């Protein structure tokens, strides 16, 4: 199974766009590593740079390595097809469309 994880707000805490100062959520990264160890494919997919065009890939790859986060692919500025998405801004469609005040 492919799990696609957002980065900022999901696997790390980031104030604004201060990506270089991001702080990892150690327990969440441990869970990601458990998924990899169980044979799942993990993709990290971040919108960093999507609005500015700045290439955050090198710094982001270095951060993930320093944090010990295992993954199969890293995408910066795009969204990737997957079976399960884990994102701090996610909304389950059935819940969204069930609640009229949403």
C-alpha cells in the first residue's frame, strides 16, 4: 500500500514558512518508519515552494535524513497519487458533504 504524507503540520511543526526551523514530530516519524518496515511504500509530498518557485528539495531531503525519516520518494511542490493520504488539511468527503455548515 502507498501512504502519502504531507510534511509541514503533519510530520513536523513549522511556523509560517520558516522551513529551516521545522521541528519533527518524533512519534509520527517513528510511525512512518514502522510502515516502511512493514513493507509499505511511503511518499513525502510537500507544497514547499509551490507558490514561490523556490527549490526546497535539497534542504527538505537533508531534514528528513537528519530526523531519521524513511521514505521511498520525496516530492516538493506537487501532489502524488496514493492509496492513503495523511495531511493536516485533509477533509473526509463524506463528513464534509454530510455537514451543511461545513
